[in-house]
C-alpha cells in the first residue's frame, strides 16, 4: 500500500537558506506536535514562517488526505535557494567603486506522513 504524503510549500521567503536550514534540522523526523513545540520554544527568526508552514501542512493532511493529526510526523523538510535577481543592492566601496549586496530568498518544503 502506498503511503499518503501531505505537503506544503513556501516560496520566496525573504530569508537566507542557511538560517532556515538550522531550524529545519531541529524538526526533521519528529512528530508534528513535538515539532510545533520545538518551533515555539526555539529562539530563531526562521521559526515563525516554518511553524506557519507546518500548520498548513497539518491542515492539508487532515482536510485533503483524511489523515489523523496524532499519527503525523515530519517525513521530509528541506530548503532551496530562491531567486537573487529581484533585490539588487549596491554598497559604495573604495575609489568610487561599488560592491553588490545579495539579498537571498528561500523556498521551503515540508512533507508529513502517517506513522504505521
């Protein structure tokens, strides 16, 4: 029997993928309720958008796939870099030169499965 997967995506989050990856590593392979508790108590700026995304994935699992909330766990979570072109910034440098400031964005994916 194929196992059902409920996914949620967050695109173009205005945050560096490196900062997001630290928080995602904390919740990988944890129960959904425990992951939410970890996100509530962790003092990182990326916790707020990730907890919203986890709530969305839990709602998708319950409403779209008919999965039980008690049995859900974070089966897969990862971040990929988004576009860099959209936010171009320049910092003045020595002798009239200029240096590029890169404003990074992230795409986050969370997938939930039911425990057997």
